[in-house]
C-alpha cells in the first residue's frame, strides 16, 4: 500500500487516492532496476543505514510500506553471518512516511544463537519511528517436511499482464498499474467487472508474479524483492466481497505485516499468490496469502492487517 499507519486515522487522514490528484505523466510504479538500486543502503555506522524513496513515492506523496520493509530486511541481513537466511519478519507501521525525507534504519542485534539470529529494526524520519520490525534468520537444518498442496490455477501464460489490460482500460479504472512494476502481475480473471463484482467472503484472488527485470544473484535481494511484493495486492480480497475497488472508492493502509520464508525465492521465476480475506470489521481487515512456485512448492506465507474505509 502507498501509505503506512498503525492507528485508525480520521477520514481526512486517509491517503488521498483521488486519481485527479496525481501527476499521471510521472510513474506510479517502481521498476525492478530501481527497486534493486533502492536496496543498496548507505552505511551510517554502528549498525545504522540510510535509505532512499522511490520516484513513485515522491510522485504520489505516499511511502510504500513494502519498500520500507524490504529495505529494513536488507539492513538486518547486513548484521547477520553469511549462511543464515531470513525465515520470518513482523512489521508494525506506526506513522505515515515522508517521501521528501531520507530514511534512517537502525538495527539491534538481539541474539545470535547456534541456529537463529534475531534482530529488531527501527526505521526513523524526523527523529520519530515510522516502522518497527522484528526479523529472524536461521541456518539450514534437516527436519520433518510437509505442505499444503498448491491450488489449481490457470498457467501464467493464459493471463494477460495486468499493466497491459489496465493501460487499455484507461484511468477510469485505475492509473496505478498501467506501467510495468517491479514485478509483472497477471491476475487470474482480471477484467472490467473484476473490480465491481461481488464475490463470497473467502473467495481467493490468484495473481501470478515474476520480476519485471533481472535481479542480481544475491539471496537477500531476492528475499527483499519478495518482501516488496508481499505488500502489493494483498488487500484486494478485503474489498471484493463488497464490490469495491481499492483505487478511489476505498482508503486503505497497512497496519501490521508478517511474512514467513519457507525456502529460497527466485524473483525471476513465476510464483502464484493465493490471497484471501477471512475477516473485516471495525474499519480493519485481515488478509492472507500463500506463495507457490510454478512446480507447486510453498515458498512463503503472508498475513496483513489493514485499515479499510469506504
């Protein structure tokens, strides 16, 4: 989402998602090459790092939580021994970010055990915390193995890229997504009625994703790209039972976000995102996603609580 907050703001504090308020000649999306560049953090010393905003954030006036979480994960990984991969992160978005001010990311080394390394990451602007993240890294170990079977889904080649369809549909549908993002998205069944059709609660939204450009051969960068993607479309299942779209009709914001990495993630390969929303009330919603490889392996699980107001 393009806005981060852990509180229930007044209606006037919700992100301005009015299409006419944005400069459509400047990008709403973040190409993968730009994302990779934004994941190159500046060393500020003493486990502190500096990070920059995307051009899309500067254009829209909103900081994308998925990018901040990805940058925080990279910062934490820089303090962990090579060979330990991230296995979970839990983030709270406390204040809206300021796209005109750089980010300061501070990492606390809570513990380095024989199997796990635990870190707390604080992201600051103007001397105030805008996001807190707890994340953990683990050395590979043998153990019991099982997983849910991957859901049935049409092959990615059978679905059109979302940005092509949205580009033809015009800005009355959404100016966001009309250009290629860091990930190429192919939503199963996407069409003009998709945004307004009421579906039963719990109906899964299926989206195929793969990197829109090459990603350097660094497992942490691929994990950070997954973190970025995990915040891209996950709130859509919350509004579909009500026949609403996230663009213009509903103000939405991420409150907290959790991601579990079940194995290595290849951002350049197709992954199927199966997204559902089991609950919404009190202006909040819970959404979940399972991420599968093309051959059916469960790669990651995601859960997000979001603020949604029509």
